[in-house]
C-alpha cells in the first residue's frame, strides 16, 4: 500500500475586508495589519513556503465574518476549514446556528475574542458554559484565545465543566518571549496540557517576541516546553497571517518554525505540520495551494494565447477553485 503524502496545513490564518466597516478592532491596528487581506494575496505565500492548505479563523465577533470566510472556503479548495463565531452569551441563538450549520462540512470550529472582553473570566458565565456544552454535544471544537494568564488558567476549569469539549489554545497562550519571562505561563500551560484532549497551536509567537530580532532561538525554550507538555500529537502549526506581518513576513514564520522542529522525528514533524490539525478539526483536504496556483497560471497562459488575449472574467478564479 502506498503511503499517504504528508499534507502541510496552516491551522491559523485570517482574511478580512476592512472596507466593509465590520472590523473596527483590526482597522485600529498598526500597519501593515490594518488593511484588507484576501485569499488571492495569501495563496502565493502558501505555495512559496510549501504549505498545502489552511484553516481560516474568525477575526471579529459577528456572523458576517463567518459567512465571508465560508464563502472564501467554498470558492477555494485549499481552504480546508473555517473557525467561526457564535453568540455564546445566548444559548438559544447558539443552538439555532448549530442546527443551521449542521450540514456545513467546512465549518470546523468556533472562537470568541475573549481577550477583548473586560472580564478575563468571561468564559465562565453560565450562559457561555451552556453554549459550550452545545458545542461539545455537536462535536464542534473551540479555540481559546488565551492572552492573559487568567485566560490560560481557565482552560482546565472549562474542560472540567464541559466534558467532551475539544479545546485548542491559540498561540501557545502568548508566552512572555519579548520580556524573557517564564512564570506563570509555563506552569499554567502544563496544567492545561495535563487535561486529556486539550491541544495547542504553535502560532503567533513572532508577535510575542521582539519584532526586530526574533528568530528560532528566541522561541525555542517556549516551543520545547510546549512539546514536553503536549507532545507533537497535540500541537499544530499556525502562521497567524496577516497579524504575523507586524513582526516579519509569512515566509519568516514558516522558515523559523521549520528550524524549531528540524530535530524532531519525522512523525512528530508531520503531526505538527498538519496531521494534528487534520485530526483535531476533522479536515477534509479537498485541494492544495500549489495545485490551485498551477491551475490559475495555466488558465492565465491559455487566456493570453487565445485570440484577442483576454479571458472571460473569473476564469482564473474557477481554475483556482
């Protein structure tokens, strides 16, 4: 039997349309993050870095963001899944949305921007816990944006209150890399990892480090600790593009992550580069970025060779999808 080729998946990327007016938090970010980003800009970067597929993750707490990501995923087969948003403070509305999306295979998880909430214990509200139980019953994973130590400390408590809920900690809970800090992050991460089924993303670390000088060595201590706590089979790579552009380019993130993982056994590398994300989110890899780019290039070449040299609008997009 032929071995299945290793598919490299970026488990954490974003697209957004600033001009729509629905992203005030992002519009307030420094350049270059505070502008529109669409799949067409992301595709060549994935190809150049050898990434096959991606998961888009919500960037604002509203349904329009989820709908826009799903539209992109339906159009581009290299977008393997979408982590959307639900009104967790309203269990009835959450239940209705879950029912509406029951037949949507591209919706693979949910997230709420808890780090934007004034109360760091926002997730412990009774209504939110009830909504998280609905996610658990539906088998829908939940991404935890743990930015403060208080956020990370919530993970074991949520896991105990909502048995069966699949949890993944975004960005390794933003370790204090720039300051050279360690505690309480290290202990809290270990406590979260002690709960079976809790996963984490090796993502968003360059923006937690010194934006000018970071490299693999600056991140190594923190990633090694995550490996010790979770093991490769509960860690997944995420590029956090385009937020990552606040401290470098996507190619830098992929390159330095590769340096961090280079000494791991091949099976562990394969898990972090894609296997864990595929399993955790239940991804169906429908296509790859390289195939989409090749199809678009072929369509463009055919259009140029055709009489008149112009193709009907949308040809390249169809080739890509």
